C-alpha cells in the first residue's frame, strides 16, 4: 500500500448562485439594476458583504463606502449623460469588498 502524502480538499458552496461572495464569477446580473420612477434601484445579492460603493462611469468616479442594505436607491440624475459617457443606457459597477458586480439597464 502506497500513501501519496497528499491532502485532498473539498469545497462546498452554500447560498444562491447569484451571490458573488460565494460564486465570484457570477458578477453580471441585469435583474439587480432596475429603474423605478425617477430613481434606479440595485438589489444586492452579495449576502455577507458589509460595505459597498458604486461607480456610474466605469470607475472614473466612485461613491463613498456605505453600509450595505438589501436595496440601494440611486437618483436617476446620476446617469444623466455627459460628453465623457460614451455608452448607451445606464451602467453601474457595485463593489462589495473586493468584488465588482456589473449591471446594465436598457443597454
């Protein structure tokens, strides 16, 4: 009998497949970002994250860190197009700890 001197590891992930804290490759979710009247909402799926911040212009500007809630409300005026905004629609990158989920609305 030969022993390989190798330790095997098994990782079990528990939680929703949309939770980027568990499945970091699932970082794009259009259903998380919605327009509701005169504001946008972002529904967080990063259960376990404490703080979040977002950028509306592909990382040129970031908000301050804020305590994460189930839903973040963002004024629609944040996405008013300027000359620097070369894309159609509204794009947000929501950063939770070190992960960056992306989402679009009307793209």
